[in-house]
């Protein structure tokens, strides 16, 4: 495999995001700078309402930043320059996004839900469903592929959303609280799948989480507070998980 041209899955500088106008204007992201490296599992932590979902939605191209952002590159693509149509296509090919609220389609079976990213890429329905069933098996739901989302527990629905984000083998997986509804065993299974993704070195995983059970899987932990990245810890053999994070993160 050839070396990727850039070591970054995402690079952000001077990113601002506000909601609303006039006196009701809310400045949510304040000059955010952040790097997500290829080959890494990066975790983004911080109190409720500090802007985590807003930031990852901008990286996934589902939300536009304020004008004047200095740099917003995702997989070497300046996504500010893309039209809405181009960004939809870019996302479909390159990003697996796991929403905080799962966003499964209630009228489709699990296999059909997980097939959606492949169908968007033009894979035939039968082949897509076969691949979807394989990935459902990886998340422990191989025997439920014909069920509908409303027949599942919250943790099972979360695993379907994860299968859907993995099925088309995107280079960047972005997830909002992927293990919040999972027990320890299933959380471990999911983190092993994410570690497999990051091991390929030209892919990356970015996880928003409050779940200190999974911090040990991070290569980098970025802490956010009030719309800013306030601390970044790189974790490796010589830089273990900081004590304050070992004891968990409290909102
Ligand atoms: N579409 C929107 N319109 C107006 N305000 C919004 C919108 N989306 C988010 N906000 C506000 O932006 C702030 C950050 O929200 P965000 O969802 O990014 O927080 P978060 O860090 O993901 O929180 P949580 O941990 O609870 O999910 C909040 O004050 C929220 O009310
Ligand atoms: Mg959120």
C-alpha cells in the first residue's frame, strides 16, 4: 500500500459555528483547532452542550461552518469548497457516520438498513444485503437481519447503526457516543472492530464519548469545553492514560 499524502484524516483551524441571528445568536464553536490522524482512534470528550456533535457534524459535512474558517480538510479534501451535491457524494464514499440517535429507517429490516451505504454506491441489492448480513454478524446480530429496528433493544439498534457505518469500509468513521447503550462485552466487540479499522493506517476513527470504559482504546483524547478544544492527550507506551481520565469523565 502506498503511503497516504497527508498523515491527517481531518485538519481544522479557526473553525467557528453559530446558530441563530441577532440577540438569539449562539456562538457554539469558537476558533476550534483539531487534528485527527490516520491510523488513530481519536476520542472527543467534554460536558453536555459544549459543541461535540456540532463539531463532528461539520467534519462529516452535514452542517456548514460560519464563513471565514481557516482550514477544514477531511481526507485531504477542502470540504468548504464542495457543493452540497459533491459533499453528499464525498460523505457516501468516505465517511461512516454513527448518529447519537442511531437514525435507523423503521420500515426497513436490519439487513436493508445496513445495505443503504452500499446501495448509494451502486452495489447491487443482493450483494449489498449479503455484505450487510456479514457485518451484522460481526456486531453480534447475524441472526436478526430480518428484524425491524423497533423490535430491538437500544443497544442492539446501536450495533446496527455501527454495522451501517462500517459496511462500505469508509476511510473515516465518525461516531457520536457509539457505546453509550452497550454492555461491557458488546462495547469491547465494537472497540475491536474500530481498532481493526485504525490498524490499516490509512483509515481513522473519531469517537465522541462519555464512556471512560473505552478510553484505554484511544490513541488521542481531545477535551472540549464551551466550544473550544482545551486539552489534547496523545496516548502511547510512554504516555499512558492520565490519572484524571482513568477515573472517568463526569458531565
Ligand atoms: N440546530 C441548532 N440550533 C440552535 N442551537 C443548536 C443547534 N444544534 C446545537 N445547538 C446548540 O449548540 C450547543 C452545542 O450542542 P451540541 O449538540 O454540539 O452539544 P454536545 O457537546 O454534543 O452535547 P451532548 O453531550 O449533550 O450531546 C448547545 O447549546 C445546543 O443547544
Ligand atoms: Mg452530542
